[in-house]
């Protein structure tokens, strides 16, 4: 079987692919800590940007943690930086994309496992996440379906 249909090194198709993910880095998720934090194979902890999920002991904690596990645990994800590299706890601050290139930060909020949490200066993708929150609230999904969901 020939490979003549594959893009060549100087192909515009390859340029588009490279431009699409200019800041991404692939990493294997080895442990999920909670609904918005996980650890990768380099032992670094990653905190998802622009979202906040319930803390241990709060309603929705287990569901949010399990959801992030289902999306990422033992899988390669793409990490994309915004403005800041790390938070005050030394965790990498990243937007995360799963193996299907789905935007994990947005999915967590869209499916009602967390809330949008814009925190400057890392807000470039927050409009998408805020829109996902509006949708989840309107449809009373997850935390928004609970009596105390704001």
C-alpha cells in the first residue's frame, strides 16, 4: 500500500495541524486527585484552568472526581498553557484536551461537575467555559440540579 496520499513535510495540511496546537504538550495522567486536579507521569500536578469542582466532603466531590478519572486516568492528554505556568502551590495551570481532542475543562462544567472560575490572568479560554456553565444551569445539569446550586 502506497503512502502517496499522506501530507508531505511542507504541506499546508501539516502547517494547519501545527498551528492548531502550538502550545500543547502530551502527558500521561497517572492519578486523579479531585475533579479539577491530577498528576502526570513526571510527578507534576496539573490544575485545570478556569474551573472549580467540589472539594472533599462537599456534595458532588465523588462525582466530579470520577468524571475526571473517566476522561483522563491512564490516558494521554494534551496540556495547553495560558499566561501563568504554575499556581502558588506549584501545580501546572493548564487547559486539558483528551485523546479525542475534547476540551476537558469545558466538559466538566458543561456536564455539571463544576463551575466556571475565571482567575486572571489565565482567562483566554474562559468564555467557552462560561458558556458551558450557562447551558448546564439552564438545563439544571449536575450541581445545577441540586437545591443549593446557585
